[in-house]
C-alpha cells in the first residue's frame, strides 16, 4: 500500500471519528408547545340602517327640447346671427337668419294696392245700389198713382208683357237685380279676396325673419350669408338649455324599488353625478317619466330624468374645501353620468362595500371572535356599494373585507387595525 493511500484512509477515519463525537456531544432540543395561527382579517363595522334605498343607475345626457331651424319661404340669406354656429348659445327671440325681403315687400305693396282698389269698387257698388233703389221706389210710386187715378195710361211694352194676375206683387229676384245688390256682393267678395292676399303677403314677409324659439345651444348649422334656401330646408338645430334629460335603463327589480314609477309617477327626487377633471359634481333632478314597455333588446325599463338648469346648477361633491375655488362646469350633452333615484323605504338594511359581497350572495361577519358565513338578500348593487338585508342584521358585528384562503364557519379570526379594539 502506498504512502498516499495510507494518508487518505487516516484522514477519512479522523473525519468520521470527529463527526461521531460531535453527534454524541450535541445538546437535547428544547420542546415547545405548538401554537395554532389565527388568521388576521381586515373588517369594518356592520351597522343596520333604515330609510329609503337609493336606486343606482347610469345613463347618457340628451336634449329634452330640440328644434330644427328651417325656412318657410325661399330666398337668399342676407343675415346670419354671429352666435348661430355649432357650439354657440343664442338667446330666446334673437334673429338667427334673415332672407332678402325686397320681393316680399313688393308683394305686400301690390296686395295693399289691390285692397285699396277693391275698397273703391265696393264704395262704387254701394252708391250704384243706392241710386237704383231710389229709381225703383220712384217708378213704383208713379205706377201706383196711375193705377189709382182711373184714367187710361199707356204702359211700356215691358210692363204690358209682365202684366197679369201677379202683376200687382213685387218680384224679389227682379228687385234684387234692379237694385244692383249682386254687383255689391261681388265687389265685397273681391275685397275679401284682396284682404286674404294681403294677409298671405304679410305672412310671407314675416317669415323672412327666423327667430330662436328659446334660449339654447346651437347643435348644428350648415348655412352662411348668401346661401339660397328653399321652404322646408333644414338650416340647423338648437337645443334648449333650460333643462336636459338623462336616459336610464333599469332592470324590473330595480324599477320595483321605486314606488309609483310605472303608474304615472313623476317628480320623484333624484340626483345626477358627473365626473369632470378629476372632480365629481352633482345636479338635482326629478323623474320625468318612465316607459311602460320593456326595451326590446335589453328587456329593461327606460326611465327619463329631468335636470333643470344644467348649465350652471352643478355642485361639487368631491372636495368641499375646493368648492368655492372650482366652479362647476355645465352638464355636457352626451356625457355618461351616474344617477341616484329615491327608492322605497326599508326598515333594516346595510350598505356594504361591493368587494365584501362574496359569491353566492354571502358575507363574512366576525362576532365574538368567530367567523360567520351568512347569506344575504341583495337589494341594490353598484360598482362600489351593495345594499343587503338579512334576519340577523340587528346583531351587528364586523364585516370582513379582506380575503381568506379557506373560510370555515365558526373559525377563530383576529381583526386588524382599529376594528380589533
């Protein structure tokens, strides 16, 4: 055996001996009692409330009154209001457009001259009628005097032809013709026709000036000075700024939470919330109407809110300290907003964070340090809140908002933060 092999065997033997000595001399491990780890959860106080439940929904702002501006007469535009541009605001009664009125003024003058001429014709017919009546009365008087004198009298041929058993009576048709009454009626009818033509000409002249029916926002315009317009041509549209509408879509269960909604109930209080520039603003609103037929696509109930004074009626609700420094913007048409409608009053409910509602409509409640898994009835739910009720709501407790790996009914849990005190 070589010297190197001997050294290697001695080294290995010494290492084994040293290892055995260290194992033999090691101290005995100290035994400790095993402690079960109690899960730590985050929770908030579970409190019962009573009163009306707000029905939450979202919708789009749309016009409540919108009118299409059009021409009733043809002509060339001579004037366009400077604010009659898309996005502009026009006051009520302002002249938006004016059509060249020279031709219409001439038509009015022609009609006025025709009325004056017909007035003269009527006066002439009246004078002729008066003269004819006087001549007829004198003729009748001479005829009666001749008949009562007993002497022979030579009569004109036309009177001889008309003499007979009824010659002593007066023929009404002949008298009307003799007094020229039909000519007077014809002149009066011609005057009425001339007055009607004058009214039509004056009406056409007034229609050369197109005014704003209300104070509103110009949503569309497609004309300019010099444009040739025709009757019925759409020249733009104006939206009334006195009030806007918010169209909401509610499920039948949500609609059932609003008393009297589908029985013609209007004036139900509501609020509209609009996020703008990182801040939230609120407008007071009321339920204007509800569609009594379900939407064919969504099978939901369409509800319309009326927002009065949408341009300056907003109130900031995000930061009360900055309310005076940041004025509310106008409620923009087409904006996507959130709405709250005052619903039915409920004796006992709780508003909980939406993440605390577990699958299967359950919540986790801590009472006396024990976890209880309780089923609830969801009344209303949004992205942030859920309104629920259950038989044991009055007992209180703490609502677990954090997650647990394997929740078991009755397990011990610890509360984190201030809720543990």
